[in-house]
C-alpha cells in the first residue's frame, strides 16, 4: 500500500505544466509593462529633446553643468556656461531643459 501511494505522488498532473507556462508568460507581461515600456518611453522623450535643441535653450549636462546653447551641430552643442566661457559637449551629454524652471523662479 505504501508503494502505491508513493507512485501516485510522483506522477505529474497534466494541469501543472500549463499553469507553469501561464505564470511565466504573466511574469514577462508584467515585467514588460512595469519595466521595459516606461524605459523605452523615457529614452524616446530624451532623444526627441536632443533632436529639438535650438539656440537659446537652457540645458543641464549629465555632469550637472548648467548652460545656454549657443550653437548646435549634428552631434555636438556649444554651451555658454558663465560669461564668455563656452564648452562644446556631445548632445548625448545633455539631459534636461531648465528653461521653464528658470522662468518660474
């Protein structure tokens, strides 16, 4: 009798494999909507910001340097930092437009 119970306990049921696949699919769907999709949206907004840069925009670099754009090229931008001090930075190093923040203060 013990051997019979042992054999029944080790046999897999047909429904468990389907439920495992459903759970895996649900995990990937949740990961997509909570992690991957927002990250892609943020990257697209940042790329649109960098493509729409123009002279006079006030920007912040990745390193935290605030400046005003003087000239924009295909891959670089020349920003005025303080007085006559100008820096040429890669457009990928510009992360935020603070024109609206400066107007509010």
